[in-house]
């Protein structure tokens, strides 16, 4: 009887295993948004466990769970906010774990989820292909596999180029070959991923006059904020402007405009501030302004103390961080194309026109509704998180708002709130970083997948607006 009972139990286990396997395959092929979030949460869990190990800290003691979780979330979401000093607290092993987490986040939750789907199912379902089309810019549903390869190769190629530029600069500046190579790799990945993590005590302040360090990092952050759809379109079009998509044109144009406006505004507001660049010569002031404008939208690196900035500069930073970078990029925020669509819609309404047209193309009303939804979602998240932090922190509202927007936009610029708010505040900011990284993507994809054709039309009635 016992062998027979054991055989029955073994058969049941096999059937359950096959059922679970088929369910996983189905989810990977038909529920990409859910599996993308699951992959992200699983990555956070793994890196949190690694960072709690005694070997991950410089003093050989286990790191408290709130700090390990906060750091893991910040790295996987390529944010850059820290509750402990990266250079002082973490060992080499800890920094290596953080770097792997940044690279994981830099490749993106969508890419990871779809690659996982390809590995398990050997193919992608229709919903997964639509998810890829909405998230990373695939023009055809049959080219997702090739597109994913291009995404990974492009990421590694740009990071390799940044490493080649940064490693000699760090070797020369620090006089150590091994340390220079490590710092070159760390900053190359952190810059392109718009992560903002730095292994140096005090961040990049020690290199504020070293263009061989700051220039590649600035370029890496700027290019990293474009987004994979832009890279893919540029590769297909072979840099022929006539073949650029509307998304590429809007992303490049809006990003450039925001960079120039941010540079001019930061220079104006900080020109005579003795706590930041007031004592510098005019060339250095403009260089600081360009660097700050690039980092305000998602980079997270800083060479001046953000708390020493004027209140106007902090307000400017809030606005820039909230906008963020390009869609499906390593940058956060509501994205530059969202801002562009909303601005164009306002102009269209002010001119009394029926349709939103730009660059020889008409933007559908569904895109406008999506832009409004993403913006409202972002503003709501910022409001709720700010309200929660005011309960556990005595800091001024402008400092809390700055940190909250930086977390939502996965920017990483900080005024020190992250290390002051205690365990509850760290959990709130961690949740906000996660939602800020995957929320707009999942919302946009979910809306794109749930669009239905209506078979009837209701009577039209327009409420009074404004």
C-alpha cells in the first residue's frame, strides 16, 4: 500500500507542477503587465536580501531592513536616493550588488519581462507584442524579438563607450588603476541608467572642475533619457530626419528645449548665490548650470549641495524632475512627450481648432486622454506621499515635496529627507519609487490593451470647463 500511495502522491505533484508551469507560460504570454511588476518586485526582494548580508556593509554588520530595502528599490528603479552614505556604508560587495541592481533596472522592467517570456515560452503572445509596441516602440508585432536584442546591445554598447571615456579619467585623477577601472564601470552604468549612485564620499563634488569626468557623465545621462523607441527609430532611419517618427521628433525637441531653458533658469537663479556658484567665474557658472539642468530631469548627480540652492531653484527642480525624460527610457517622471502633447493640446484649444496637429501629423484624442491620465496619476501620487511624510517629519514642506518628487520621478537629487524620516517614511518613499518607475508604464499599457470599440453612441452634452 505504501509504494502505491507514494506513487499516487508523486503523480499528483507532477500534475500540479505541470499545471503551475502552464499557468506561468500563460501569464508570460498573455499578462505582460502583471509579470513585469512581478519581475520588478522579485528583483527588489533578491537585492534586499543581498544587501542585508554582513558582507555587504563596510563594518561587517547586517544592514537594517528599511535601509537595505530602500537602497535596493532605489537601485532597481534607477533612482539614486540613499538613506545611508553609499561610499561609507557599503563594502565592495555591497557596491557590486547595487551596480548589478542598477543594470537590471537600466535594462528596464519591460525588457526583462519580455526576455523572460521569450526564454520560457519561446514566443510572445499577441498581448505581449502589443505591450512591447506600447512600451518600447516596436512598429510591428512580428519584430519584438529582434527589438529586444537591439535594446540590450544598444545599452551595453553605450555603457562600454562611457566606460572607455571615464576609466582613464578616474585612473589619472585617483592614481589607482584598479580603482579607476571600477569607478569608470560604476559611473558608466549609473550615468546611462540615470541612476545617480556614486561610490565617492561627497559624490561628484571632488570632480567639479574635471571635465574629463563630468562631460562623459553628462552626455551619458542626457543620451540615456531619450528612451529606447528613439534609439530604435534612429537606427532604422539611419539618422535620416525625414524618416523620424513623431515620437522621436517630439522627444528630441522637447528634451533640447528643457535642457536650454533649465540651464538658463538655473544660471539666473544661482548666479549670485555664494552657497553654490556665486564665487565662481562665469564659465564655471554656465558649466554648473548645464550640468544641473541635465541632472534635474532624472540624472540625480550633483556637484553642489541642493539644500544650499535658492527656493526658486528648488521649485524649478521640482518642475523639471516631475517631467522627467523620454518614454521607455531609464529616466522617470511623466515623460517629455506627455508634456509636449498637453502643451500642444492647450495651444490647439486656445486657437479654437478641433484637432491637435504638429509636424504634419494629427495626434489622436486617445493620446491626449492618456497624457492627462498619466499626469493626474503622477500628481496624485506626489500629493499622497507628501501628506504621509508630513505626518512623520518636521521638515518644511518644500524639502518634503522636493524629496517626494525626486522619488516619484526616479531622479535621485536629495535634500536629506530620505535619511531623516525613519522606517515608515523610507517605506513610503520606496513604494513611491516602485510605483513611479512602473506605474505610468503599466497604466499606459493597460489602457492600450483595454481599448474597446463602442457599438453605440450616447447623446453629446458638454459641461462648463474653466
